[in-house]
């Protein structure tokens, strides 16, 4: 599992968000993204970003309890966290 931090205050970094289908208005946030033939995206429940909430979110995906979702607006600040999962 790879954790990526993107400083969205840097204009050039916004292109990375676009690649993952996210917008600056959704940040700070995180996603679990499976990179393969299809880019499967999992969105956490709304709420505070904590170690426990991220752990619970990832566990729910690994355990097959969370469905693939479309990325939609979550938060508005200047950082975005994504969790791409690469085999």
C-alpha cells in the first residue's frame, strides 16, 4: 500500500488530483484506489481523518465489506491524501 500526500496549494500538483478524478474542493480527503485495468476507487465515510478512521476504512476494503464508489465532495482545505493500492 502506498500513501501519497499532495500539496494542492502548488498549482502543478493539481494535475495529479485530476489523474485520480479528484478536485481541490474535495480536500483534505483520502481514497483507496486500486490501480489495474480499471481504476477502482473507494471513498471513506464522511468524518474526521484519524488513524483509526483510516485503519477501519482500509480494513473494510480488504475484508470486502465496502463497495466501489464514485469520488464526490468531502472536505475543503488544502491537502489531499490518497491511498492507491498497487499489486
